[in-house]
C-alpha cells in the first residue's frame, strides 16, 4: 500500500466527468475512506526533537543518529523557522562544513500542514512538495508535531486493525451467547413486522435472520436451510395477507423455530395449498419469480417439521422447526 | 472456475465494479422462477436469470449463490444494484440469451448445480 497512490478528491470527482454519485461512493474502498476520516493529529508524531538555528550541524547529526530519525524542525523564539533534514547535512559534509550552524543549511521554504486537516491533505502535500516530512501546525500556527509517509501508513493500518477487531468481537460475543448466559433453558427470540404488498423490501427480515444465525455460529448449511424457509414464509406474508404479519425466530441450543402469524384472510383448504403447483398469486407476483405454488413445498423440504393452522377470515399460523445436531451452535467453541 | 473467467466466456459487463471478482464459482443454475432456485440449487453457484428485481438478489443470498448474470443485456433496477452491493453479490449483464449462456459455460467446464426436484 502506498499512500501516494490514493485517489485525490478531484480524481474521484472527475472520474466520469460528473459529481460523485452513490454508486461512485461504493467504489471508494475502506483505505480511501479512512484517508478522508483520519485527521493529521491522529497519526502525526507528537514527541518532537527540535533544533535551533545556532546549533552546529554535528550536534543535530547526533540527535538524528540517537533517535533514528531523518530530520528535525528548527524552532526560533517558539516559532517554526525551518526544517533540517539528513540531505541538508549530506550537502554540508560535501563541503566539510559540519561545524557550521543549522541556520546556514536548513530549508527555510516552509511547507506545513494543519493538525485538523485530513491525512489526504498531507498526502497531496507530500506529492506536490516532494519532501519526506512535514511540520504540523495548530490553529495558532504553532508547531505541534511532524508527519511522515510512514506515520500515515501506520495510522491507516491501525485503523483497519481496529475495524477488523470490532467485527471479530461482535462475532465472538454472539457465538458465545448460549455459553455465557446460564439458565435451565435459554431462548433468543427475534421478531420482525412484515408489511403486506411490500415487494421491494421483501426478504429483508430473512436476510437479517440468516446473518444472525451465522453470527451465532450456526453451521452454514443450517443457516441456508433456515434462510430459504423463512424467505418463502416472509414472501407469503407479503403476497397473501391482508395486513401483513409477524415473523418470529426462536433460537435454542438444540433447535431453531421460525413462525409467521397473520390475521387474514386465512386458508380455506390446507390440503390444497400443500399441492405442488397450486397457486392463487397475481401476475405481479409471478413477474417477481414467485407464486408458482412451490412456497410451502419448499419450506417443507428445508425444515424438519412444519405445522400450519388456519381459520378463514381469522388468520394463519405457520411453524417451522429445524433441529440442531449437538455439535452446532453451542458446541462450536472447540473449533 | 473464477468469476472473472466466467465474465470473459459470456462477454459480460460488470455492474458492481466495487465487488471482488476473484472468487470461485463451482457450478451454474439458469432459471426465472425464484421458487425453483430456492427449491433445488446447491451452494456456490452462479445464477443466470432474466429477472432483474431485488428478489433475485435476496434469493441468491438465501441460497448461497456467489454471483448473478442477467441474460439478453438486461439492466437491473437501482434497488437491485444497491442490494447486491450491500450483500456482496456481484452482478453481471451479458448480451447473450439464456440458452447460449448456459451452453457456453457448460462447454467451458462449469457443471450444472440444478438438483432434482423429486422428493
């Protein structure tokens, strides 16, 4: 990773000759995002070694050698006066001038960055000025730190590591839920309200359920079976009910129970709806790729047991259960 | 077979440039009936379909498909693109029809991941 190659704002904006859109925003990767999030004061070196213009070059060389750094800011009367880098010292060595003062050889043409700027600003300044280190000043133009390309790389890596750890911690916490909480019978219940006819968002609840199961440490095959069953059930609530319904997931160490409850219109003949190919779906639903009369048949294939109760004009309750072999969910800590 | 190889075989255009194409695809499935896809597919396949609504992405996510190819140059709606990006399922559009798409990929060595529906 080379921070210099991170695209600048102008490059991103100008990529297709139009302002940044949501789709472009998706293309910006996490490192670029961090370059705009992280501030210079978060990654800069605050512990400063400074020199004064009267010091001899050989004294500064000692400071550089002992601290293993390649340059120092030069401060005069509390104000930043210049920067002295190893290149300046090499220049002096060429003339056998090491006893000369810092003031003679330091770079006075000062390029600085502000501590409250984002690191993208520092990257651009590095690219434009071709220097290896930049003094950082605060709002009052006082020297508060130094920044190098190495500081930027380190800062981004640390931030990425933090991101990664957060997801790890989240997954770890979820997967140990059933071991950490002690009871005679622990059940995790998730409820989702499903709106009728909301086709665009159909499947959102099922998607959350599948992700929750994977975070809880469920076997991918079991998560897939639950996902398919609950998705068909969610689509049934959206397609067939008068006012939507409730989708519920109950997770226990030995069993996953999914159920849907609605208040109408109810199913007149349950035997009939269980026949593959029987459907009452509208053309709109068929255009979405559903309504082929396979929903309940599919559910039955995915789960270990399915029960359906319905009363016309009262509502329907569908219960689906999957048994978990003992090695799943609770028993995955050995892995 | 890698997804980027598949894209070459089908003259595909990538619709989700932010997603990783260096992923392994183990088989293929061609269908427009999502219930069929949910009923009889195996995980880690690519889905070839003529439907472009968000339910296609949901179906792919539930059944563990790794990517979706739209046939006959179809362009998905905005919601579909957004959902695919969010759920990390690459979308590709190919100018070829379903028949030729399936034929090319099968000939290139990609097996069918459509399982038998009989119970």
